[in-house]
C-alpha cells in the first residue's frame, strides 16, 4: 500500500541513492585503509609460537585473548543489544532504534579501530590489533550510541553516519589527550565515553532544535510491550556493566576489583531509583522510564574509579547518589532543558550519562587524590596509576588534579565538537523527517501492515477477515 | 488519566511514602554495614602483587577471577533476565515481573554479601569479597526469585522486600548448617536454593491464601506475545544452567564435569516435557506453560550431583524423569494444591523447583553414597567430597547419609521460615492489592495508555486518532 | 474453546500419541547408548589430578574448560536464542519457531554427541566427552536449525525430529570425510555446517513442495513486534559469531585471530546490507528481512578462513561482498526459486547460509592455497594447517585443492541426503498441516485467546469486557 502522504512533503526523506552511496563509499574507504594499515597484533598472528618463546610465556592461556575475550563479548552485547533495545521504548520507533544503532555501531567500530589504532597501536607504519582493540572500538562506539539517544527519532540514517564519522574522530583525539598527554586513568570511561558522548549529543540536539516537535508528541511515548523490549536493553546493560568497567583494566586484581565495585554501585542505584520514582509521583506509582534508565547511572558513575580502591561501600555510596540524581533529573530537569534551553533529549541521556559521567569523573579524581601506598601497597600503587617512566614521580594529589583536568577537557571537546557536528547536520541535504513524522519508523522502514484482521481475528479464523 | 476506581478501595495500595522509606533506609543500612565490614579479598585487592608472590603464583591468570567470572556473568543473567522474563508470561503483569524481580534481587545481593560473608568469609573482623562471593550472593537471591514465583501478582513491592530480608537471612543460616556443620556438597543448590526456596515460597503463599482470587482469574493467563517474552527467560535459564551448576565447583575437572552433566540432563528433560505436554492434553497440543517451565527441571535436579561422577547417562536419566514429574505436576498437582490445600502457586514453582529440588537432593545423596575410590581415583575422591581435616575419615555412605539429612534440614527451615514470614506479610500494613486487582501492573506502575488509536491506526496515519 | 474447523480436515495433525511416542522412545535410546558408550574425557573426569601430573600441567587453568567454555556458552546462545528467535518473525508462528527449534536442538545435541563421538572421540570402546564435544554437538545441530529455516511453518514436530535424526547422522559422516579423510580445515563450518545444512534443507523443501501454499500467504508475513523479536535472534547471532568461528580453533593465536576476522567481516556486511536493502526498493526504505538476515552472511563466509591469516582487510572484503550477495538474493533469487524451481524457502536460507557458505568454502580454499611460511612463520604454518604426521609433506596449494574438494563433497552429501530425507518426510504419516494451515501455531500449540477485551480494555477496566 502506497502512502502518498509521505511523498512530496516539505522534507525529502527519500534515501534510495543517498544512503547506499554513503554506506558503500565509506565501506570501500575502510577496506582501503585497513589494507594499508591494519594487521594482527603478535598475540593474534600466526607467528605467535615464536613470540611466545620471546616473551617467555609457557602456555597459550597467557594470550591476552583469555584475559579479555569474555569481557569483550559482554561489552559487545551492551553496545548492540543493550543500547539498541534500550531505545525501543518508543511505540513506533523500534526498527529505527535497533536498526540504526546496528548501522552506526557497525560502521563506528571499523573507523574506531583505525582512529584509535593510529593514536595507540601504531608500530612501524602498521596498526596491530588484538582483542583489546576490539573492546576499545566498542567503547568508542558506546559514546556514539549515547549521543544517538538524544536525537533518537529525529534524524535520518545519513545524519547518524555523518555524526558517527566525526564523533569517533573527536573521541579518539580526546581519549589521546586524556590517556596519553594528561596520563589520566579512565578504564570504564566516565569521562571519555559518558561525559564526552552525552554532552556532545546534547549539544548536537540543541543545535538541531525543532520548534514544532509537539506535532509528533503522541508518538513520543511507549506502549506496554515496547517498555518490555526496552527492559531487555536495560537489564543487559545493567548485568554486563561490571564487564564494561573491568574490560581493559590491568590483568589480575584490577579487573577483579573493577567488577566488584561496579556490581555494588549498580545494586545500590536500583534501590534509590525505585524510591525516588515512587516518591516523585503524586500517585506513588513507579515509572518505567526511571527503571529503564536511572538504574544504570551507578555503572556510569564508577567508570573512572571502579579499578581503584574505591571499596565496596564507597561504590554503594556512589550508586546511592546517582540513582537519586538521575531520577530527579528525569522528573524535573528534562522538561526544564526542553522548555527553557531548547534541548530536546529523547532518551534523557543528560540524566543517565551526562550527570553521572561528571560525577564519575569527580569521584575518580577524588579517589585518585586520596590514594596512598598504605592502601594500595608499594607495588600496587605504582601499578594502579602506572606511575612509571616519565610519571614515576607523580603523586596521588597531582594525579587527582590531572583527573579533574580530564573532565574539563572532555567537556570542552564535547561542546566544541557537538557544535561543529550539529551545524553540519543542520544542512538541508541529509533527508531528515518533518516534525510531524518524527519518532515514526514508517519514514525509513518498510513497516508490516498490522491490519485489523490480525489483531481481531488472529485466533478466530472463522470470522471473516474484512467485515 | 486518573482512575478513581483504584483509590478508596478496601485496600490501600498507595506506595508513595512507604516504598521510598523502606528502600532508602535499608540502602543506608547496607552502606553502613558495608563500611564497617566489607573489604576486598586478596585477589581483588591492590596488594595482589605481594599476595601472588606469597602464594607462589606465576601469572595473573591464576587469579580466581579468570576461573569464575564468565560463569558469574551467566548466573547474573539467569537471575535478572532469566527469572525476570520467565515471569512476564502474565498478560498484564510484565512490569511487575521484571521490575520487582530487579528490585528484590538488587537488594538481596547486598544483604546476601553480608549474611553469607559473616558465615563464610569473615576474617579478623572483615568480610573479604571476591568473585565467588558475588556468585554466592546471586545464588542466594535465586532462592528469593523462586519464592517470588509462588506469590507473583499478589503482593506489594514492600512485602517482597520484607520477604527478601528474611529469606536471605534464613538462606544463609540453612546454607551454613548444610555446608559447614553437615559438610554436605551442594554446588548447584538443589537443596539450599531450590528445595529451600520453593517450599519457603509455597508456605508463604499458603499463609497469604486469598479465597477470592478467582475475581482476577481473567488476568491470570498469558497472551501471545507475553508467552514469547517468557521464552526469553526460559531459554537463558536453560542455556546458562551448566554455568550455574559449575560456577562454584572446584577448579578444573569438577567445573568441567558439572557443566557436562547439566547440559545432558537439560537436553533429556526437553524431550520428556514435550512428550507429556502433548500426551496429557485431549487435543494433543503442546502447552507453552510446560515448555517454559518443565524443560528446566533437569537443571534443578542435578544441582547437587552435577559436580560428582553422575556420568552423562546418569544425567540423562535424571532429566528424563524430571521432565515427566514436572509436566505431570503442572497438569494435575497445581490445581489440586490450589483447590484442596489452598496453595495458590502463580508460576507453579512446586513443579519446577520443589519436586525437582527434592529429587536433586536424593540423587545427590545416592551419588555420594555410591562413590568409590575406583571411580574417582584416590586423590579425586578426597577432592570431590573435601574429605580433609576433621572429615578425612568420613566414608561415602556416611556422606550419603549427611546429604539426606541436608534435605530434611532444608525442608524444615523452609516450612518454619515460610510460616514466620508469611505471618509477618499478612499484617495489613504492607499495601497489597485487593483480590480483584491481582496480576495487574496498574496498581503499582504507571502503565502507558494503549488507546484504540494505537492499535488501529498505528500504520494508518490518515485516519483520525480519536473519532 | 474447541475449534472444530481443525478436526476432520484432509490432514490429520493430531499429535497426542505420535509425538510422545517418538520423544520417549528416542530419549530411551539415547540413555541406553549413552550408558554403553559415553564417559567423561580425562579433563572432566575425577582422575584429572593424576592426568594433570601425567600431562605435566602445573595449573587447573590449563584445563581445556577454561580455553573454550566462554565460547561454548556463546555458541549455545546462538543455537537456542539466536536461531530460535530469528525465526519468530512470522506473525503467528512464534511458538513453533522457538519451541520446535528448542525440541530438535535438544534432541540433536544428544545424537550428535554419539555420532561425532564414534567418529572422533572413540577410545577403547568409549566416547570420551569434554567441552569441545559440547561445542561440536551444538555446531552439528546448527546445520539442522539452518535446514529448519527452509521448511519453517510447513512441517510437524515429528517430521522435524525425523529430519534431525538423519541430518545429524549425515552431518557426522560428511564432517568425517572432510576433516579426517580430506584433512580439510573448517573451524567455523562454512562447508560442514552452512553449505551442507542449507543445501540439505533446500533439497528437503523442494521435495516437500506445496503447490497450494498461497492459501496461507496472509500468514507468511511479520507484524511489528514479531520483527523486533526476530532482531533479538539476529543480534545474538551477529554478536556471538566471533565466538562461533573461533570456538574450536587451536589454543592461542588461532582463536584470537578467528574472532578478529569474524568481527571485521560482520561489521562490513552490515553496511552493504543496508545499502542494497535501500537501493533495491523503489521507495528506498530499509527492509527488516534483509537486516535480520543478510547482516549475518559475513559470519558464514569466513567460517573456513577466519582462523587463517585472512587479515582484517581480507575479512572486510568478504563481508562487503556477502552483504550484497545475500540482500540481492532476498530480493531476486528467493521469488525465482519459488516460482521457477518450486523451492519454498521460508526464511531465505539460500541467501543467508547456502550462497555465503559456498563463498566461505571458496575463500577458505584460496586463503589456504595462498598460505606461505613467510606469512605464517615456519611453526605457525605447520600448526595452522596441522601439517603433521601423514600430512607433513602437503603443500599450501594441495591443501587448497582439498579444501575445494570439501565443498563438492558437502554439496553432494547435501543433495543426496536431502533427497532421501525429503522422500521419507513426504510419507503421509507424520501429521503435517494442510496448506491453508501452514505458518499457524494453532495446529500444534495451545494458543492463548487474545480476546477483543484484552486488546481494547486492557487499561480501561471500567468498560465492560464484552459489549
């Protein structure tokens, strides 16, 4: 059934040549660049037997693959199922949520392997990749998925691909400044992933402000089953977050500790989210939006400090606070940002990623500044903050200062980058939908007909299908 | 839209102050207790480098994290997605199933870390936690999720939190008696988790008997898509059960063997469930209730013996029997329990956990009693049953006797504890719903409006939304 | 409610005695055969302590369990959730998709443990099983799930069980010829799993050709939420495919490399699928059928070569091509196969498994033929292709020839086996449905009543349920 209503509107959302062209050209570019630059790391190369001897490894189990692959797969699920399904809560935008998330993440990980590779794994003209690179690429794309949350339902797939291209680039630059120049610790990415990704996305959505968005207000809600689909995303993010925050920590105690701290923070966060969700409603009922999102804030907020000696009770305190901050944000701040600052934040990433990300940066700075050789042990202290080489004289309090500087740099990169990319996305060539067609899969997807006969007569085959 | 029908009823289900108060106070208590008691185990502490030297470990891969973390994550998925989605089968109680399961499990794991910690990981005044403690906390909470299945749809979130507080406490006591005093083996928890959890829940639901529950009978069924959501829960429980039963077994062969035995038992169980589901219906059609539940009974029933030399064919036999017992239970026993014994068991946990749990305890006792040095090897025999220290003279048949005693203790603890907790939950202060509002999310959740316009005009935007 | 329309039709679909009989008899046969043949491998046996000394292993972490168990669990999820939910896209066949997939996979893994065991793990009259056998059994069943995709909605559960019995047997024979007689490498199963499984299934569906299938054409589509359920299957297959292709590769670099290559190929495949899905539609909209299926072709097509030095950019090229081939197949080839060759392929396995499987076999042959000691290192070359013992003089180009022979053998086995099994399934005794009842759960399942009152008055309890 043709629906002429969508043809010939003010906006041209026809994707037939534009989307394929972008996808194919960019993928060809990836192939050329991978051909020139990307090779296997020694641990994934067939020369590994010789490498093993050289590194004095006695067993294949010492291959980094066995330290990190299970965590990698958990992170992978978070990016594709976690973020993808979390955003299916909208009643008519499930295909776009899962499908576009799939598209931009699949492109983004390739571009991230290159960008992060040039900065971090570049040896004699080649980028050498192993399982840790795959995790980092997924991490980088995580920040794109976050920004996607702010503009969900309002952009074309081409806009999303353009944003991904730029955001991955800026992510890699910001990450390089933080990790290499400032020598900041941020294994779970409170600053590099969440603070950067969220404020980047919020800046983009501010610039793409749509004054007439209330025309599609009826589609910006959920239905019963779409809320359950979203809970699949929520739970996978929540359950696997300990893997996320520990995935690239040092082998041994650091990975172990990061998982425990994250587990504790997330558990506390659920309780305060439920408490405030009920408390802030006149009727005292729980709101699925809060449960789907604010319960995850505790994972965001220990992203920097989870691998440090934050301790389980410290983690509980962080989770406790973030559940409150995030839920209060959904109730009071999101409407305020929209009405006063013209920031239309579809998924409320300001509450789930921006504020908890900032808190995470601060908690990380404080935890680092408070570190002592007594708590970490002499060797543990050096290992935890990598105080070796040119950083061997750095003290805990100086490290705390650099951690704080990392927050500021991430914010500045996010605002500047978001403004630039927002301006590019505002060009009238990318095929975004008119305000009245936002939050509607029908614009970019073949949507199956849910005819009345299906709903009514599904199990009453005797009744005629069309009366 | 206000629905005055739910205000001013016989029952006051208003949660606005009660639920937040309980959540916040209890979480503060957790923080204080964690602050006083909980620290990292040596393998998660920054002093690990020194510890490693002391333990003569040559590689970080020897950290317990790498032996158990993948299994932990699988168990974590079972608790939150497995149990949560298994219970979404009810047509109007999906939010409560997933959401309340999330709430009580998130609280329960914290309280379990403390309770189990005091009994099992208490050293010089501190509880030292590592990945094995996280698994055990998830296990403990598993027994609460089981009990939740019996009272699903009939209790308020506060009642569930109160039940969790008490059940976790009693679980830890029962576990201590079995594992430490009786020196019983129960790695997959046939006795400690399933028998205890299920009979506890059945006792609670007996005491909370609602004579007028048929008033909400129309809501106690499933719809097409809710049955598919439930299958997500079923399959994750089924697939990851080998991880569950092997998660805390001894390193090496015991973990390996437990996974294989569980895999076999579960496979056989599917076949007999399908067979009896079809056979027991006049029309010979399969019933999703059986597929969703009885297929899992094989995992429950090798919970004690999976790490023993049960052998693959022994596992098939156990699975074969349990698929039959469980399916027959759903068809004949559940209605009998409800009409004659006034046990209203929403999810049929008697068939999925109680009977298979008992079978599992018995199979464990018999397998232990039949163990010989010939089958296990001299060292293997000692290692499998930990016949060291004060138990070094215990024989296999004596061990079998103690295993059997463990079943009895678990049953007694379940009945006594369930009676006590049921009596507490019967107090008229917890805000449970009236009989006609059971199995209905609307009481405790903001439920999105599924207006006719959504169903009808979803893909017919030309038609007006409200006629 | 009885529905007499389905009784007394031309076809007798009554399962009450036939299905239970098959399930119970076959499961008893499994128990007997397991009792006679199946024991634990040394690494899962309680004698492991002695074994460890004998093998000079210093740590339990050297147990194969820790090398492969995380990958096994990922593969397990792919078989049961991945394939199961991928096939729920049909509007009225979700129970059959998930439920029958569950049934045949649970039976198939048991029979595969025996069949593959006799060929590969048979020592002194016993089949010794460990985690690698579990993975291989899941792999074998994967080929059955693929074939199931071709006949989805058109066969009775008994037919599916009969097909499973034969297909597993033939799979094991074919695998033995390839891996042992031809000494072919095929760790991810492009030939043994995908080419064999898909052409087997296509041959079966050709023989079971239903000329009147258009009578159920209205049921052969999707609805909005069934497409989202299918995306759960798609994403889990996509995310875990790196584990699939690396699960049984050699320890160390080979597993590591296989995961990276697969990750790259799948990422590229998403981009070209999206491009061609949009390009091949007049309206330029994306089609969920393509996104659900063609995005996975990249994983199929590196099944043979992923563990080789295919390199990341080689993987991107393979993924690039397969996304195109598979999407074009869905648009043009599937209708052609149905109208001209009478091959009714419900899920389009020809596009997702058959063609990409063939490409995978060819890519594997070329990659093997092109291998040099320079690229692999002297030791790495021997290890990668296992050029030891009687194969120590085989050259790379000869290996390439044998790989190509493997494709031909797999095709022949698939056609011959499929013809045989198709003929058996055509016998009028298995209870398949009439053409007008295909793609309809109602024939074999108790389907809950979705009464109008549920849809309409779900959240309007004030309105009467039946007007």
